[in-house]
């Protein structure tokens, strides 16, 4: 990871170097934890972008609505298996996961 000098008035974050597999596993765990804490807030929507079926899984109904407003023109209803699944969660409405990536602290 390339370190840069923080801008005036900001603090530099001490982010540990980790491998890609570990980072992906931690993100998957964070999403699973958010979805488990708020099962009624999981929204799945299918889109077709550049001809490819995409599934967006969002924990947080307001965030899901924001994404859908931006992507409604490419919403798909054909039921195709996704070529890519994107999982995101709203940590302002759900207690965010405590990731080991950041030394066990919640990211800001």
C-alpha cells in the first residue's frame, strides 16, 4: 500500500498490509454480519449492465433505494444468473461489523 502525506487537518490512518484473499473474506464476513443483524433490511435487485446480469445485494433499505434510483433504467427482470454479485451495507443504519482488517476497530 502506498502511503501518502495526509492533507492539512486530517489524520493519517495506520492501515495494515493484507493480502487480497483476506480482505475479501473480511468484507464477506462484514456483509454477512450486517445481513444477520438486520434480516428485514436485505434488498436484492438485478440489473443488466454492458449486457451482463448483475445482482446488487444491499443491507439497508434507504441505501438500496438510492442505488435503484441511480440504476433503474438498467433494472433486469429476466431472472438470469448474475455474472457478478455486489454486496454492500449501510453502516449508518446498521451496526457495522468490527473488521480485523483495521485492528478490530470500526472504520469511520
